[in-house]
């Protein structure tokens, strides 16, 4: 069954106001910026954002006033520094107050893994002695019933929707992703629904030729969007490199709330969709991000 | 020979990596330190990256983030983050690197909130993987800029645990990893007094002195008996660092 649709339709139908949404599950790569920008254009409000680090995507959604709560290990700008919008929201309530539930990268992984396993919680030795449990009231301190050691219990997260950018998918949402996966699999399995955003749509035969590379079962997927360069400025292995300069421009531009409004006007509100965004980005800039060389994997034999 | 503070930090960080060790590489300067160590004294070191990567060769290009495509090309393993964190928790990681915004004399780091969490003066980005690396690595090395406002008596918030309030604290709270072994700053290198869990000045970088380090340190500085000048980067090390970061994005 084809679930292929437009970004606007996918967001409209499956990410209503006050949804909890996982994005940036692969960490610094394959970040679904195109989906995030559509949420901003549609002014979807009161979102709970869930993710490990998200690079600047969470900062953008916060600055656009779409976010009520953040459940994350880190929010900022990986290669440039702090996230100015995140700071303004937490320090001054601009554009609005934000509830922050702190995690580490390990505990956010465990929370989504527990969600995907249908487990009541998962235990860890991490974060003992830290102040993070003080700003994440969902954790419980306990002792192992086996050895008596001190442990931290991490409860499950089951988000409403995971938005995952991948290299390729079929129309049904059987998706191939490669490179570091971060918490992409955990996010897909834990969430009630999955939106797949793909660099390209391929026939089912391509996907089933290599089932080990499939991210999650397609019965979790509610929509498939074909959006080439949809992860820009983050990289997509085998498709394009990271646009480092874009992150640094964003960092400079968003230092003030006024600058942020200008940035949103220029790069999100002022472009009607991803195609218009890419036109604004320009051919030369896309050219500069092209692969320098191909590095194909050797084929594997699934024969029997 | 002329070099930047970041270049001597990278060289000092690389020297913390022993050959054959499994290293949790972190971000920014440690990414270059790992590549430098691989090309000099630690060719058998293995790098773990929390985004889900394992490498036994340095990436072919400068990395702005650990998820940059050159870090995936030629990786030994591209996997899920939880597998990397699992290796960390089982005690497989010999050495972890992290950075920090605020540090105290027990090696505790704050990258979360300056001021109270309810109404912070400054909201910092948070832990990322740093709290996990600090809690669970067998040995930890911290890399950060040295300023009096950053090196404080007690951090406002412990994001990444050092020795807490001193000796025995890690055992009491149940932490598995060994805690900090060194702090590398723009001015100096601290080691740790194992009997107290406290930072002790081990060496000051060329151009610095015990007095200049003390002036920029917000706690009562303890100076090691055999304190000396930090070895500057060798010509070979500098050449490698500049080849790795030709435009000096991280190191100038």
C-alpha cells in the first residue's frame, strides 16, 4: 500500500498540536530539517520534542514558538556552540517558557529502548551522583534486586510520532538507512507512528534485496515523503555532505530575537516548501556539498 | 616554535592515549587528538563515537561533528548508539574525553545550568553523552578553556561527575568508572591526588607560570611537587595537527 504523500499532508495529518515528536534520532546526520520547517510554517504549537542532540533543529522549533517541552540530552549548535533560542526560552521565556526534562545520550536511548520493548523501565549505572535526576523527575533511584548495587531506573518513552530521515524507502515505508544510526531504530519501535522522509523512493525489490538494512517494520509507518536534500544542512551518507557554514551563519543570525525572526522569514516562512528552499540555497552551494567519491559496499548474497 | 593554546592541548590530549586503548573520543579537540595519537605513538588505539561508530583509523578529513560522512567512510562498525553506550557501561572503555563549561577542583563538570535550574542565568546545552562518559569510563580526561569564572570552587550543577565532594564519593554513589585522571586547559595540565580526589597542577604550558595559572583558577590551587613546564608539541606533532586542521577551525 502506498503511503507516499507530501510533507504538508504528512504533517497536517500525523503531527497535530501538542504531539510528542522524535527528531534527530541519528544525532548529527540525517536530521529531518525539511519536516521541522514544515511544522514551523504551519505553526504547529505546544509540541514535546524528544531526541538525543538534534543539532540546531530543536533550537529552530523553539525559536519559532512551536515547543512547550523538551525531553533531550543536549540542545545547541554542535559545531558553533550554544543554541541562542534555547537560551532565550529557558532564561527569559522568549518566545515562551519551556519545560526541560534532562537526559543523557545513554538514558534517552534507554527510555526509547524501553518504550520499544514494552518494558516497564530499564536500569543503568549511568548518572549516579549527577544532578540530572533533579531535573528529570521521571527517573527513580533504586538498588538491584540481585546484587544490591545502586542503580537508576529509566522509564519508557512512547512518543506519538518519530520523524526519520533515511536514504531510501519504498512507497510503503520499508526504509533503508546506513551510517551511524544513533537511536533511529529505538525511536521507530517506541513511537506510535513513524513518518519516513527519504532522499529517494525505490521499488520494493531494492529494499527486500537487503532486509538487514531496514530500519523498522513498515507497519509502524504512517506516511512516506520523498524529499531530496531534506536533511540539509545535516549530511546524508552517500548523498551529500554537511553544510558547516550554514550552522555558523545560523549561530550569528540568531544571536538576537529580531535576528531569529529574520532568519525564520528568510529560510522557513519565506519559502513555501523544500523545493523553494533548495532554490534559495542555490546550485553552487549544493554542488559544493556533493560527494567527492562513491564508496559502494560489496553486495551480499541472500541466496539459498 | 610558535603554536596555539589549542595545538598544545591537542598534543597533550593525544599523549593521554596509550597504544591499544579503547577511547571514547568526544567532540572537537579530542577528535583531532585521537587522529594525532593514531599517527604517532598509539597506532593500535580504537575510537568509539557515541553516534554509533567504531574506527581503528583516523577519519580522512577534519571532522566538525562525529557524524560527518568522512567519519563513517572506512569505519569498523556503524551501529546504534545503545551498543556504544553498552560497551561503555560494561567497562570496555579505557579512556573518555569530554569538555566543560564549568569545572571544580574535584573534577565535576557543569554543562547544564549556571544559576538555579528553575531560573538559570545561563542555560547550557546539557549532557549529551558527557555524563555517561564521565561516570562510566575507566579513566577520564577533561579538555576546556581556562578562565577564572569557569574553574570554580563548586559547580552549580553536576552534569558530569568527577570525584564529587572528594575521596570515596564515587564509590558511595555507586559509580563504576575511575573518574578524572587529567584536566587539560588552555594554560596548564592538572593531574589528580588520588588520596583526596582533588586536582593538582601537573604542568603549565610554555609562557605560563604557577602564578599565572593560580590567578586564573577560582579555587585554592594545589601544586604538584614535581610541577614543570608542559612539553610543547614536537615539529612532527604540529605538522600532523596542521595537516588534520589545515584552516585551523578547531586549533587556531
